[in-house]
C-alpha cells in the first residue's frame, strides 16, 4: 500500500550503504552464470511481515530472480517453517541477502511484538496502536508492520492530527482555549487529541469537546474512573511505558486505545535466515 | 567523524517524514516568539551516544536554539541524570523533540547494549564487534554508537573486506582456491576473512593464509582447540547468536574477536526524555 | 510553518531550472561589486502571500541581501503599494528576481482568489476550503496561501483522512459497509468523509455515522434539505464548480464547508513587480 | 521530447506529496484484484496537452493499466468528447486519478490559452511566445504545452540567450557597450536581445547590432514606427501585459514576436474529468 | 557564476564518495583541536582555475578554515609559486585535501591546455571553443575552466542551439529543408549551425541561411576556400582532432571559431600540491 | 559489479546535463518512427572498457534499442575495429550518442593507459595500482576501468584502509605510536599503511608492524635497499610521479606495488566513434 517508489528509495539507500564499491568477495569468486536456490527459514516463532519488500530487494539487483512464498504477511510461523524459496543468479542472491534479511527481520519483529500485545488483549474491545517513536526513514514500513501484527496506527505524523500537550496548553492558557483554537484552525477533516495527567484535566478536555483524550501514565484505577466520567463522549487512549505485563489490566479498564512505543523503538528482530541448498 | 552532510541527510529524512505539512498543533497554538527551556533526562541507566546529532536536529529547525550538555557520548549515566539543557524557540523545540529523541534513544541503546558485553568481558583481551545487521540508512550512526559503547567495528560493508562463506567456497572448489583467488584480485590494502564450521576447515583456512577466520557457531570447547591450532597465525572471530549470558565464556577461549548482531538488530532504546521547565 | 528545507527544495528546483549554466547576461555585464536597490510594488490589488519565501530566494543566492517588508502575508494591498525594499548585490538580485516573483505572484494570486470568496461569504458561518487540485510539488505552499487568504485547508493528501466515493461504495456494497470498514481500520485519530449525490445517500451516510458528508453538485435547494435532515449529526461540505457567483447562495444554505478547486487549479497570478531605483 | 526521467521526477514528486502514507481510503476498501474502466472526458472545449504524461502517472503506479487515447496532444476538443479510456486495477486508477488530472488539466489549460491567442492572430506572420513566468519545477512541461497550443518558446532560461535590460545597460554605460561586451563573451551559438523602452533606445540597439529587440510596453503606434525603423535588421518582440483583447492589433504592427506571460502564470485549467463505468 | 548549490552538489558527491564511513586514519590519529597551516604550491607551470571551488571544499567540512589566495583564476603560474595558504583544523584539512586537489588540478589542467591553444593563435581573430566532450556531471565546471584559460564556450548542451548533422539532413531530405524546418520551430532566440563535409554542402548551408557552419575535418586549403565562399554571411567553425600542432595554420585560414575536444576529454591535470608547514 | 542504480545515477546526471530541455535539433527534425543503424568504431588502438555502461545509456533513453558487441571489456582493439553495432530509434541514438561516447572513451582511455604500464612490467611480480586521484562522481567507474586494463585498485576511499602520513605521525609523536594507535582502534578487518620518506622511517614502520609501507618519491636505489631491509615483513609500495618511462626500473627493484596517479587524473580519452550506416 506504500508507493513502490518509496519502498525502492529505502532499499536502494540500504544497498548503496552496503555496496558503495560492490561486493568485493562475490564479484571476485562467483561468476555471472552461477545460479543457486535458497530457503527462507524461520528460526523463531512469530508473525511474518515484509515479504514483498524482501522480494523487491532481490528483484532490484536482478529482475530474473524468482521467489515463491509459502507464508505471507500476517502468518504466524513456527521454528523451522520454510517461508519461501528463492532461485536465480547466485551473485545477486548473495549481494541482496543481508539487506533483505535486515528488513524482513525488523518488520517481522515489530509484527510479532505487536501481535503479542494484541493476543494478550484478545476479546477485549481495545486497540493496540503505535506511536511516532519509529526509526528515521522507516516510519511507513514500521507502521505497516504494526498493522500486519494486528495493531492499529496512531497519527502518522505531526501533520495529520492535533495532539495538544502540556506546553501547548500553557502557551494558550487552558485546555478549553487550546482545543477551541485548534478546532477553529485545523481542517474540518481532522481530529483533536488532548493529553491529560489527571481527572480534572480530563473533565476540562471533555468540556472542550476534544475528540480523543490521552491518559498519560495513569493508574488503572484512574483509567476506570476516566472511562466512567467520559461516558462515550470522547475516545480514551492509555499511554506510558506499557508492556506485555501491564497491557491486559489496562485493556480491562474500558479505555478504547492503548498506545505502545516499544513495538517500534525497541524491536527484537525476528530470527529468519537464508539457507542455500547444496 | 561522519560527514555532517550525511548526518543532515538522515535528520532531514526524519523531519520530512514527521512534518510533511508542518506540525499542525504547534503551528496553530504556539507563537514564533515564545521561548522555552527543557531538560534532557535519563530515565534509565546506560551509555549515552548521539549528543551532537541530537543537538543538530534542533539547530536544523532553528539555528538560535542553545543546548548545554552535562554528559557526553560515552558517559555512563544513572536514572535521573540531567544530560543537558535546551533553550530557545518553543515552536522549534516541540517540532524537533520526537525526531531528536528517536535518534539519541536508539544510539544510546546500542551503546548501552554494547557496553554491557564489553564490561562482561573486561580484562580479557577480546573485542566485541558489530555486524552488517544494521538498520537501512543508519549504518554509520549505529556503528558509531557501537564504538561509543566500547565495542569495535567489523567491516563497514561488502566493499571493504573479503568474507568468504560457504557459497563462495563451493563456487570456487576449496577454501584454498577461494582465498588465493581473492588475494590475487583484491586491493593489497584489504584483508581476507573465511568463515569456517569445523576444525578441518580451520586448518584449510590457515594453510590458505587467511588473515581472519570466523568460527561459526562453534562450542567453546571447539573454540579453545581452534585457538590452539591457530597459534597466532590468523585472527580468530567467534560468531553466532552471542548474548550477555554466553559472551564471557567465549571470551575466555582465547579468540580475539566476538561479533554480535543483536547490538544493532535488536536494540532496546535507552529511555531518555525531554522535560520542559514550568 | 513549512520546514525551511522543504521550501528550499522548491526554490532550488526553480533556480536550477532557470540557471543550469548561470545567468549569461548578468554574469558578463555586471560585476560582483555592483549593488542595487529595488522596490517590490503591487500592480494590482489583492492579498499578499509568500513574503518569507520571496526573501529566501534572494538569500539563497546571496546571504547579504537585505529585504525590508512594509506589507506582510495576509495584508490586502492596493495598486502602487510598496510591499518592500531589497538592497544588495545587483548580480544576485537580477538572478533571483524572476524566480522570486513567480512564487510570490502565484501565492498572492491564490490568497486573493480565496479572499474574494471569503469576503463574499463574510458573516456567514461557513468555511471556504481548498482541494487536492494543486500544482505538482507546490501543495504545501499553495495550501499555505489559501490559509493566508482566509480560507481553510481540506485534507492535505490521500493519507490523512478518508474520503469515500462512488467507486469505494460499489466495491464494498453500500455506504454503510464502506464507512464501517473504514472506521474499523483507520487510525482512531482520523475522520471519515462520504461523497453523496442525493438525499437518500445522505440519509445512509448519516446512519453509517460518517463524520463529514460531501454534497456533490447539489442545488442550493437540495443543500437546504440536507442541512435540515442532517441536523448537526455530521459536517456538511458543498462541492462542485463553485465560483464567486454562486458561493454566497451556497453559504446561506447552512452547510458548514464549501470546497473550491479553482483557487488552486486556475490561479490568476497577482501582478507584482520589482522596480530598480535609478 | 522531454527526458522520460525528468517527467518521472515531476510525477513522483506529485505522487509522494499526495500519498506520503498511502491512500488510506482505497487501501482499506478496494482489493488488489478489483479492476475498473473509466473514460477521460472533456467538460470544456479547448486544446489537449499532456496525454503521454497523464498515461505515465498510471503506469508508474501499475504497469498493467491500459489507456487508449481517442484524442492526442494538439487536438481541439469539444464538451463531452471522450479523450480516452483507461482500464486496469481499480486501486491504481483511484490513486493516480487526481495527480494525472492535475497535470493534464494544467497543460491543456496552457495549450488552450495559447491557442486562443494564436487563432486571434491567424494569418498574420507573427509568433506568440512564452516567457520565464512559469511554475517552479514545471517549466519544461509548460513550455511544451505552449508549443502544443501553436505557440513558440522564448529562451528556456537565463543560460541560453542574452537579454539585456535596464540594469545591465546602466552597469556598462550604454546599449552599445552592453551588446558589444555580450557578443565578445558569449558562445558564438547564442543571440543577444535588448529590451528598449523608446525609439531612441531602439536606434541604439540597432546600431549595436542586437539580434533581437524587445519593445517594452510600447503603443501600437510606437511599434509600427519601430518596425519601420528596424527594417528587418533585427527581430522585434512586443512585450507587456498582452491579452486576447490587444494581441491582434499588436500583431498587425508588423513586429515578429509577441511574448505573453499569462499563458503560463495565470492558467485556467481545462476542465477534464475521469468517469468510471458502472 | 555557477549556482553555489550546483557546485556544492558536485563537492558533496565527491566527499561522500571518498568518506562513506569517515576518514578512518584521521579520525583516529588527529584530535579535533589540532590546527595546521599548509601552502598550495604549483609543481608545474600553467593557468590556475577553480580557486573558489577549492576553497569551498574545505569550508563545507569546516566553516572556520581560512584560505588566503596569492593567485587567482586565470593567473599563469610558475613552478614553485605559492598559490595560497590554508589554516585551520588539521582534521578537516586532511579530509578535504584530496577532493579539493582533484578538482583544482583538473580545472587548471583544462585552463592550461586551452590557454596553450589560445596563445598559439594570439593576434589572430579566432576563438578556441570547447565541445560537449566533457566529463559526466562536471560540464559547467569544465566549461568555466575553458573560459578561464581564454577560450570560449560552444553551446552548453543539446537544448540551447541547433546543430544539424548528417543524420538530420538525411531524415529531412536536404540541408535547405533541415535549416528551414529548424528555423520554423526553434525559439527566435536560438541560432542554427550546420555541419558540412565539403564545399558543395557549404554552399547549400549558406543558401539555407544557416547562422553557423561547421567545417568537419577539412584541410586548411578547403577552409580558406570556405572563408572566401562564405564572405561573412555565416560564422565558420573548424572542427576535427585539432591539436596544438595544427591550430595555428587553421587559425590563419580566416575561419572564426575552432572547436577542440581534447581540452576537456583528454585533460592533463596540472600538478598542484598541498604542503603542510612543520 | 557496480550497482546498476549507481551507474544509472551517473548516466542520468550526464543526460540531464546535456538535455535540460530536450535535444532541440533532433526533436524537430527526426520523427519518432525513424530507425537507424550505427557502428561503434575504434579510431585508436587500446583496451576497451565500459561496454555495458555504453549500452545502458541508450537503453535508458529507449529500451528497444539493440546493441551487439564484437569486442568486450578488456579486449585490445586496433584502429578500425568495429566494437559493436547499434540499431533502433534514430532519435534515441542521436540523443544518447555523445553521453555514451564520453563515458566509454574515458574508461577505455584509463584501461589503455593502465595497460601500457602493465605491459611495460610484464613478467615482473609487481602490481600497477590506482590512487584516489579520480574524477568527482566517477571513482567506481574509473577504478573498474583500471582493473579492466590489468591494474589493481588501491583502497577505494578514506574509510576502508589506514594510510598514515607525515601529519598523522607528527600529531601522535612517532610512527610507532601512530601505527599502534591505529591498530588499536580500527576494525580487525583493516590494514595499516605508512608513508615513509627515507630508510630510517622504513625501519620504524617495520618495527611498528605496519602492513604496508609506501616509499614516497624514493630513488630506485633506495627502493632496492628498502626491499632488502623489509625482507617480506611488509608490502612495499612505490609512489610519486611514476610514468611509462620509469615504471619498469621501479618494478625491477623488487617492491610489490606501484601506485600511479596519472592513469586516472590525466586520462587521454581513447578515440572511439559512432558511424551511422547510410
């Protein structure tokens, strides 16, 4: 769903970074004619994300390389599962290998960590959403991986939704004034979210008719009260160092959205490797 | 040590990604004249990396913003430590905040994870080195962070050293032939590394006069034998899913280099936050 | 409010397009030392937009050029008004002149055309908003000019709000299904707009709880009915070949938003010229 | 005739501007498999320009989309004329639609406005030419559209012909000195044009052997005298706020070239729309 | 006279090419505080070109580096002449050295080779001009160096003058038709050059009123006849493997322009070196 | 072996430089349908380099152009040899011609000059290597051409090997300290080269265990002594204004590597031309 040309920009950035003067080993030792087959294998269980991008890395080096996928983005794989098979020019496969793996391992890591939280809250009407704590240059890919893992996206960036924080409130004078000033100036297609630190501020935000209210680092007890006070007048979002240990309790408070930074800022790559057939 | 213009490329990529049409909230609610002060605070202990890049993000948005650092790259900080103070145009500080934090948190995470391994092996004559398992577009920054954490770099990319693997050996016929063919063609300024899976291959690689030999997924027992067989004729590098649990035992085998992927592919961001003064 | 570096990208694109091999006339006839003064004068009345960008063109060619503005973005100027005065290196002024004027004339044209519609609807609680019918590469500048003229922005692009049209409805089966499917998948920070062609579709869209409903090419009579039916449950937007002749009647129907393509796709540049002092 | 890669640069700039994070509506509601047909229809009469570029937008999103054109660049179309038919992946058609229309509408608007002036001067041996008052980043496309409309191009930019103005003359001392200095330094492949404000200056320019003389804001009476004085020794170009009202009288004065800014700086987009078949 | 930003693009391309991961030697061995002085010395005699660009390389790495030039572009220097002195941060000087020298040596080589031909033809009213046989990406710099050496530029590229060759004539049918078709379509600001291989073709080109006629690989005897036939009706340009051995005789034939490829395609770099003060 | 996308970047830079507004002559005189055949002919003897890149220039303008090569990179050709035949759209062939020739002539020039030195030293166990004295933006292509000519590459850039010079030694205090500090900090995959000016320094460098020692501007007598002193403990490289006159004597001294700047900084293009078939 991301523009192919934007994906290509990322891949080419990575390939140029890895081969500013070619792959000296492969260029010397492998002929242009040699062909290989290799299997893409999961060495860890988790959710796969990035198959098309993985494939694109090879295609950009050699359009004749073929990849058959046995697993697709969103599939939960087990250790030893063969995700797909690559065949074609050995030279190109060797040159693309690391870059392609770096991308699919990272995206699958994000999908897997997201999915862990999603499964933790299964059956509860709550969304796990991402944040803007993403890697420079990779935000669209990382937010895609969050969706693959069953999560949802928060705003993409500073341009597409209003998020009023402490500093903004101070500058304008009150939550009410800030929300009103925002509503008076933003596109009518846009929503306003306010970050609140306590229930008084929540009350103010509700009166100001904020569309979304972020409960910053509140206890689950406070969250429950917030849900009761809000009574459906705004979307409530929990935020602040949420982990797989705490997510379920938070989900049970009745808030609608839980935003989690670690699924993009502290990703554990999913171990996936390429095994050449003898 | 990285070209300023290359760092700027990364920062601008991130800023454009985050503000394709500006920061709608800040642009509406904050005036150009408003100024603020904010403290950069460690919420976790670890090694700081990326202070200059952090600062550059703000400078690129507004050249008059001032940052005083109390901690520098390489310092080990404690929870609550104030790393620095920022003062200047509120608008620019708010716009730069997330991008600047995303970068310093990631780099400090890498430095910290590297440093954990380095301290684990303190006193043992061994290097912790990185791999090519880095984030697309960020390799130079990430490799810098590894050095800040007390680690060393492996080759930067496929162009600057030879690494002969399984496939290369197969293509040419033997380790000996592969090493000789490489030596005959590469710049005289370059070294040749061979990846071996057992001690027979090690023997072959030694005979072929490889400069460096990577012991792939060997047991510590095998490594000790390898050290004994090698007897200083080549640099030995241990590789394969090395963690803080296993690194010390490996270090004690006598090999010279331990390469670790997780310090760049599975980074836990160091928690650092910006706190505005009231 | 737009990133300086994004503005610079546009200006440099224009300067390189105009001077791939320099300004042959000026390079030959004017010395580096010669300095000039010039006045920026309105040859037509209207709303000025783009002063900072105008200035930036000169600064990028020669940082020592000084510009004093007597009018600012948003000011309504009369024929003959002096907008500002430029002084500095003649060579740089001559080279920047055309590019700088091309930009300020276009942006001021947009602001003026927008402002004409805004003044036409003065006192009526309705917004004049833009569309995505902008010039390739200039969307952020053009949307800025709309705001300067007193208008508002619609969504910036296809990524930041949902707009369900005919084809989308067909694909999913009904307005209801389309809105529900969208709501279930988009970020919670995003709104859903539906384009309807008649009052039955309006009814459907309201039941589906669309946030915004676009009335496509309806008569003012239909619009009034739509307002009555909607009764505040959604934002109503009128759309379709709206001009300064028809905008007032439409505004009086009670809809909240009028989107107009011609303020960006058929801009009459505001006549502004640079007059060198003898 | 423009490099495909330069056209692609413009299109990709526009597509990335419109889809920094994809087309959220279409990505959610339309499947990859769905296909559509749509007709490109003229809603206004005029000259079509930009068919190939229009097509390229779709091709860049999906190479399998097919477009059959019934009208080509340069054709004068009537209201309701079907210009072409598009068939292929619905998703890609919807994503490309606005960008493709923005371009073809603008270029056709330029071709049409140019053609209006050309037809106004039919039978008179005079050229309608453009100026450098073009849109940043689109000059080559806009100058192409002028040619499609039956007009001619003036110099492309500041590098490819000399144009001596007031300031240049002042700097050097006289028209004679300026022309001579230019001729002595420019490539022998280049011409020299001088801008004159009265007939004395014209006389001077002729004596200096200028190749082209621009008559700046002269009356038709002055122009006739200029033609008589010049007597074929130089090309005469009329310039200064020329419109469809005044162009014919100017053409009849006997000058050879009329340069017109409004055909590129104040373009009325030609109304063209895409209608999907049910 | 070239846009600073275009020069910077070339320099940054070169610096990134030379330091994709920094200057490993200097980064390790030299501190940030160390400063140096170095002299720029001519090791060969010739014409200097590129002083400003040379300086810019250092400035881009460190804005505080100072360079004083004792010689400027266009000066003829002798072996041992000190061209300038550089002082500032040692680290930056060492990193910029090679890139800066590569540029100034090449440009000075071009200026010197051009100047040799210019001096060879001193006193004869003829121009030495360049061709399009330039280095990819460096055309504007190389054409600048030709001017510094006392030469003139031919057309900059395929867009700014017409050059009718064999193939074009074949396609249209005759020189007359080709020239007429060109004149009828090109901007009125542009000239038409025709390449002819014999005196019959010259006659045809003159009748077709070509502005410039290139005599391709003619003998000096033929050239003299050509001059006599042409009698000032067109500019005559000699072309074809011209060297310092043949240029004077050709100049004496009376043709006006001699175009020479080797001054840009076979440049002997001028030996210039940087000598650090102890 | 260079990334296709990096080659394309160079070619597109050149094509855009040569056709910012198209090829005015060809666009007017040649139809889209016209096709041609042309032969690529050597006008000088030498080693061909750049066939694939030559071909790519045409392909980028028109994918249907076909080229059959009769000679390949590395072949030594004679005057009059037909290197290949091109057939396809005349328009594209004419537009690509100059850019394609500029590249292949330069690369073949490098290969030929390199090969002259290689043949001069035939039978002697010595390498001819290049330097960093390459053209901005073309280093990878030029270093490729050196290899085609039978030469070898020195380090690619400042990032991939250590080269300790005078200034570095001064900064640290001694050759020994400099080498040790470098070894202690660089990747274990990297070598250390030291530049020495006399035999005392050579001795020091050997004691410091430098991997490579560059003998800067030594006499052949000194070189022979150096070889004897070194006795295989380091690779010896001769450097300093080496030409085809001096290379053989130097080769006979027993040093292993001779680095030569002129094969890239003072290239004589190999004369190759495109001849269209009638």
